[in-house]
């Protein structure tokens, strides 16, 4: 979960070639080393082919040295509430690549899910 840090101290996830004020990043931050708080969440019951159903998704906010950074992603389980503390956990397969109509190799998606810490 690599975020970009900019000269003014702001951090964005995902990173962008240009940040606030049109400046290029000066470094990166690995958000997987931080915990976050659930800001809001929803559960989708009509998911794309190969994505688990139901699929709970949350917007979370990290505090990186006093700088807020928001991210969106799947939650590891359906039991999540606003204000819950979560941590990113790597998931080698966010969807079943065999379930779509495209070439399976083009559907291999890895990434992070958010897991409640309590």
C-alpha cells in the first residue's frame, strides 16, 4: 500500500505524479505499516464476476505522523462499524480470475483488505 509524500507534507493514496500545488512526490509511505479507522462502509450484494458476495467495502483513514490519508478497500469480514480500528492485510487474490469472461491472466488482482484489529 504505497502512498506518495509531497513537499508540503501531504500524502495521497494512491500516489499521483503531481500532488497539491502541482509538485512531484518527494518520497513514499508504506501504509501497510499503519493502522486505520473506518470512516464509512457498505456491503455490495451484486458484485462483478469472481468477486466474493457479499463484499463489504470500507473507506478508512490512516494517521501518518499527523497527516490524514484515506483509502478504500475490501474488509476481511462483514462485521465492521464506523470507528473500528483496522489494519491492511495482503491478499494474493481479490477476485477469482477464472470467473470472468476475459483471459484469466488479465483478471489476477492482488492487493490489500482491511482486517479489524479487535
